[in-house]
C-alpha cells in the first residue's frame, strides 16, 4: 500500500471546486465507470517510498524517475516542486502494441577482423528482433478515466504561470479535449496546434492521415509565459524590393508598413514542413527514431519549438530572486523532452514506467553532458522491463493458466482447469493501468455482481489476484455479504509471482592490474531469456522460410555470448546503494562504442577499464535487463 495519499488540491475548500468539475465531466462524457474517478480524486495521489538509484555528474535537481505519472506527481508535490512547462505524448488509445527493434551486437572476438574489412559492415551478420515496449490497447472508457486522473495530477504540480502541451491523434483527441477543458478550464485553452508531417498512411477509402493534434493550455490565463516564434515567409517572391543595404523587403497593404524578408512572420497554429527549413529537418523523423530505437519518438525540433515558446531559462520568484524554469514529461519515452530542455538551459524532469525508457534517456543525457539523479518509485511491484512485457510474462508464470478459454470473457486474464472444480476463472489487475493495482470494494463489487454473472460456464471458484488492497478483511466481509453467486472467491497476492519475473543474467569476468589502473574482461555472458527469445525467433523464421520456399539465416550466438551486451559500467566508489559510474561503455547496433558518453569509431574488445579498483560491475543486455556483479 502507499505510505499515504497526497491531495490533488491544497485544501478541502478548493477541493469542492474540483468535485464540481468531476460532476460536470460525468454529465458531458457519459461513459461507464467514470464515477470511480470521484472516489480516486477524493482519496488523493498515491505516495510511495522513492529510492535514488544513480547520480550522474554533479549533484543536480534534474530528475529521471521510473514510475507512473500519478505517483511521480505525488512525490513532486510532497517535495514542493512545481513545474513550469509540461509536454506529454501519452498513449493514444490506438489499439496497437509498440515495439523496439533489438539488435544483436558484434562478437568482440571478431572486432579486429571487421576493422580490417570495413565492407563487412553491410553483411547479414547484423541480426535483429523486436521487443514490445508498451501496449496501447484500451477501452475508451478506461483510457479516459486513466487520462483524467493523470491530468488532475499534472495540474496539481503545475506552477501558476505554467503551460501544458498534450500531443494526441484524431481518434481520441476530441474526448481528451473535453477532459482538458474540465481540468484546466475552458478559459485557459490557448491553442489547438496541428502538426502536419510528411509521412502518413493512405487508406483506399479515406484521405491521407498526416497530422497529430497538440492541445496547449495554461494553468492561469492571467499569467502566461509565451515567446513569439517567427518563421520564414512562405513566398520569397513577395519581397520584390531591395534597400540600399541589399535587404529584400515588401510593402504590406495600404499602411505602407515595410516588412523585411529576414524578419520572418509570427508562426500560426498549423506547424507544417512547407513553411521553413527548420521543419524540413523536423520531419526527418526516421533518422532520429532509427538512432534511438523508439518508433513513437517525436523530433527534437518539434519539442525545441515548444520549449522556446512557453519557457525561459530563468523565471523571477516573488522575492525578486531568479530560478531556472523546469520542463517535465510524464510519459517521457526516449527522453527527447529532457534532452532538449537540458540543451536549452532548463531544468528537466523525465518520468516513465518502462525500464527501457529510463535506460535510453540516461544514455542520451550522458552523451549530452547532463547532470541528473535517477529515482525509482518503490510501489511494491517488481516490473519486468515494462508493464506490457510483465503482463506477457505473468501468463506463463501462473501455473496451469490458459488464456482465451471458451466461455470466459475478456475481463478475465484466463482460467485454470481443475479436476474437481472444472474451469476456474483468473483475474489479474492490468499493470498497464496503474489504477487497477489497488483492489477495492468497487472493483470487487463489479467482479461478483457483474463479471461472474456474465460467465458462460458454471464456475465453482474464481481466483482474484491483487497487488495491494485497501483492507483485506473488509473485502472478504464484503464478498461474503454480497456475493449472490455460487462461485467462491479466492484472493491471492500477485507480488509473490511478480518477484519471480526479475532474474539476473550470468556473467563471468577476469580482472587484471594495468599501468593505467584496472581492466575487467568479460569472459562469458549468459542470458537465458534472450537465448529463448532468439530460439523462438529462429524457429518462427525457419518455418516461414520453409513455407515460402526460401533460405533462412538464423541468429547464432558465440559461446562467450558477448554479442548480447549493449552497456557496461564500473562503480569504483560504492559496493552497494546509489550507483556511481566511474567508467562506462555503450555499444551501438553497428558495434561502435561510446566511452563515458563520447562516441568513437572503435569496436568493443570485451573489456572495460577504470583508474581505481572496481567494486562492482553493471551489465545491460540488448533488451534492457541489467545484472550487477559485486567484486570480492
């Protein structure tokens, strides 16, 4: 359970106005279960213990937080931290899974051979497969409930002069616009920005879909930070006059106002690549996405425009002193917002629930020379790399579980087959939606008075897993008093299974003393999870090749297994606790290494060095699983 709940609003007096907003939202949207939002808002944001994982660079107030938006906002509010600009690009409720390409690295034993034959960089040795980053599969009602809570949490830590930009698509955006009107106030709506890009789908029966929508709201319409963005004129031919200094200009209208071509014009709310060279670069999304590996990554130039428009490097406090403005992203993904904010001299807060997001952002910020802390919200859930992959793993870890069982609806995670009891439906909270982690009376009421009665089978027993409960005895009493079915409900703690998900890889090393300090050689690396993933990939690929009459070239891993490593770090300061990276190596998909954030054209040789004696080693495999070895 959370340590406590943090109110969304400062006090109960102001809280009444918030409850009025909630009732208005119910009336306008009229979707199922949105009454549950009322009790959650009244209860507050869950506040958990927060543990510092790593300090990068000098002590800094910049934060990279692994956790959910609600919990991160609770932490920030408890710490008295207000943010000045929020850009979020949350899931779009698109009904799709988003994947990251995972690349097998080069065998360090072959590095010298490849270096002597650069043309081998193009050979088929570079193999890849995909890992699910997150599942964007929502019912509309669940999505809107989830989004409403997140928007309320963000509002609670937004400064009075703050601005929020929410990036969304046309399928769900109109519903989200209503939510934002309710949360931030219709009077604080500033712009509906259309971002028109030069790639997009072209269905046969529809116009091409080539834009996203970005809603811009202020916290307070009387205190707005806004800087005018100018762009080049659309048509240079209109500047048909030249002054004595050779500057082209035009005379605008009857007023006789002179406008020079290099002054540009104020940007409007349609951001499209036709208007400036900047946005021709902005729309080169493929290159940035390929380098980072995030299919949903937005270009740095887009976020730069937002940061420049709605923040300054410094803002004046009430006492006349100055502080740096803070830019936050609560669905941070690949870390574009944090990186751009750092480049432009702002403080940054990056939040994401996915481990790969935290790792990608960390490496990106190290390369940019940023200083920051990495924090982890300890909510009692040992997630695998991300919630979606955790849910996938759970299906295999619950003994005997079968999914898509006839007669058992989509509400249930699956079912067990018992020789005496027959089919036993199993409920597991959706870890993608953090609001389901706490099993409460409304959730149990839905199970016993609705979902059990929808079953097309005669279930004698149902198992309900939970991460946390408000009051287990109260829940059991509620079930006993209100369960009108003949089905027995058994409550089980999901955390016992979740802990089995996190298993470290195996690593063998050899440490030697050199003239410069110490050198650690990785002699063997074994990842059972990755080996299984690769075996599955090979079996599927071989079967497809046979069916198509083609030849299949499988992924092969050497005995040493070093091709499965993408990152190494030595800590020469601490044997436990907060990680301090004394030396680190990042290996890109072509085999080139970055040493302490500096890119090189060298291949990894299977070793890592440090000036001081290493106390522990951290290794990250190509899918993001991390293993720590403490040296004797």
